[in-house]
């Protein structure tokens, strides 16, 4: 792993310029990068394995969300249309990465070098995995994240191959919602068929009825919950009012629905 000295301040200013707005950029000890669409806050993690290429990738990815993911439509898709957040995030990631590279062709190398390092670090948890045992959504996630370098997956099934082509052609968020909903239904059936033989240990396990962001921890979609600090306060006993706790829990849930993650 390269150990480049990183000028975080300069990178933050560059992110603001590329996002074409005065977004806030913070470096925190969180699991992964995320962008709060409502607060216009881009958070990048402080990792021991962080280097210039990985940081450039994370910033480029989240800038894509800042530019192209619509805040109200994203929130409505989750809260009102009840689209599974995991599926929505995977499909939207593929769309915004295509669009941000189209807008800024110079970011191509940031994606290639950054993903190469993440793959070498087994960030997506693919070492020793049997891809054939994974749900389609997980294989699509791996394919589109790693295809910047070299995808280890092929899709021979006619439906799956068609889905790959449809994702490659996505332009609007409305198309993302439609496909995410379709894939959630398809993979629910797929999961039921594999239930007997599948090991449910995070990467392949999706709770379709009550999705929790932490379901994504092992597939490269690690969730950095913006409410982590509130959770720690609750554990330490600093919140003594039940009413206050319920109100802050509600606020945290609303904040979750406004955030996208890598």
C-alpha cells in the first residue's frame, strides 16, 4: 500500500470546486465515505490504509452524488415508495459514477487507481467468495465497482445480462428507482430459492422487509451512520429523557434517508 502524504485541506477545496457548490467536507473516523444530501455534507473516513488514490476515488464518488442524486426524490423513494435502500444505493452508484466521469473525464484515473487499491485490500470482501452463490444485486455491485479495473464477473443468464446493459444506460434517477424496485423483487425470490444452501453472513444477506444500513458492511457499501455519535451518547447514559430519545431517534432516521454511501 502506498503511503502518500495527503493535503486534506487542498483536497477539500478541490471537492467543493468539482461539486460546483460550497458543500461542507469533513474527515472523520467513520466506516466509509457518505454524502448527506440534505445537509450538503461530504464525509470521508480516516483510514490507516488511506492514500491519495483512495481519497481521490472517495471524493470523486461522493461528488457524483452531490451533483446528480436528487435529495427529495431520494428521500421519497425510501420513505414513501419503500424502495430498498441497499438496492437503490447500488444502482444509483453505477449511474452517478458514469455521469461524474462524463462531466470530468480527468477523474477516470482516480476511479481506476482508487478501486484497484480497494480491491487489493479486499475492501469488498470478495476474497474466497463463490460469486455463483451471491445474489444478483451483490454481483452487480462487485461488477460495477470493479469494472473500472477488471470485473471478475460474467453474466451469461439472459435476464442478468440485460440488467447489466440497462444499468450501463441509466441516465435519470426515475430509471434508477424503477430498476431498484424490480431487482429487489427479483432478488427476494432468488434469496428464497437459495435460502437452504446460502450462508447468511452479511455479504449475501438482505433483509427485504426491514432493511438496516448495516446489511451493507461487507459488500463495499459500508454504512457510516451519521447518527453514530448520538448512539454513543445513548450508550453512555447521557440521554435521560425518553421523549428526547424518541425525538432524536426519529431525527436520526430522517438523516439516514438523506444520506448516500460508498
